[in-house]
């Protein structure tokens, strides 16, 4: 995320240079704030820990959903190409995720987009699973019961673009593959009324899984002067997927040499989220 923020700051500081570059037809910078929510199909507890059941967005919100803010840049190039870069954060302005995409347009309406993204999530309180399942042991003691993880993947989409007077609309029907960035964690247990001890180690895997992710952006130019425009915009998207988080579970009984290794594949469950944000943009037409 530090690298993403650096690229964003570099883009902002280079606006004056962009206007002198004939390869760039138009560029814009925008700031926005919004709300998002995550819906997970909660599966009944089984014999194995299901990390997806314990997921939420990384940041905390004040209302029903999650409040966030962000910044984005857009470069419209010659020869039908344009580039979008977007970074978003929680309410303390700490960057938590982002996306980058490149579009090619065959005409003023129809195009195709390819891109990468990283969405932030948070897992916590999964020691409750062991407290319930391992009644013969003292309460579970994880090395760290809270993990920040990212849903990292790539997407491709047909694009519809429309501009008329001061109004513009852009719709993308994204689909692709993504997976949760791997992490490890360990639980330390001691049997009640016994000296028997064990360590359970979890090593998650990057499993690419299919998703659909339609999104729309609507905007209106409000104030024009010279080759610059200030306007308002609204953006929204909805991710549709069925996800699981598979892992290797290694149980060390008494000593590390006495271990049991198991490959766990949890069933997939519905994992959907939506977000909507509002903001202002500054657009500069460098071709004038």
C-alpha cells in the first residue's frame, strides 16, 4: 500500500507535466467518501476451523456499513487507451487497498478493461472455535487472534461509456479470479488437569476463485473555466462470489517431532460485498 500511495502522490505532483504531454488527451483527479458492507453466508461450525466465517472489512464503521474515503486519478491517452488508479482508506486516512486498470476503446462507447485490485479484510475471534470444540483443553491462546489480509486478484471487463454534454456514465461488467493472501497462525493448548500440551499451526493458501464485479460511475460537470472542469460523481459496485479459505493444519503433540499434517478444504460459501461513494473531481483537457 505504501507503493500505491507513492504512485498516487507522484501522479498528483505531475499534473502540470501532464498538460504539456501531447500523448495525454485528458486527465483528472478526484476525492471521495462512501459506505460499504460485506455479506457472508455463515456456515454451521464443523470439525474444521472456517476462517471465512470470521471475516469482516478491515476498518470499523459508524453506521450499518463501513465508512471509507479515497482518491483516484484517470488518464485518457491517445489511440483509445486510458488508465485508472484508485486507492481507498478507512476513516483515519490510512491506505488499505486499491485498484489499477487499463482500458482500450474501439470507439466512443465500447471498450475492454483489464486490471488488478487488493481489497482489505480482517479476521478475528476464531479462537472461539477451539474453545467450543476442544472442551478438554484450557481456553485457546493464539499467537495473534487478529489478522489483516487482502483479497488479491485480477479482472477483465467489457466497458460501456457514454458522454453527452455535461453528463457522463461508465459501466464495467468485471469478472476474474482472486484469492486471499496467505498468512500463518498458531494456537497453544494445554489439557485440563494434565501436563499434555500441543500447538496447532495454520498455514493458509492462495486459492484463486471466480467472481463477478459489475460497477458503474456517473458524473456531472458543474463548473468550467479554460481547459479545466470541476464536477461531482457517484460510483458503485457489487462483488458476487462463493469463497473458501483452504489451509494446511499442523498439530504438534508434546514436541515438534511428533506432528500431524492435514490438508483442509472448507466448503465454498457466498461472499458478497457492495460499496457506493460520492466525490468531487478536477478534470483537465490537455488537448485544447
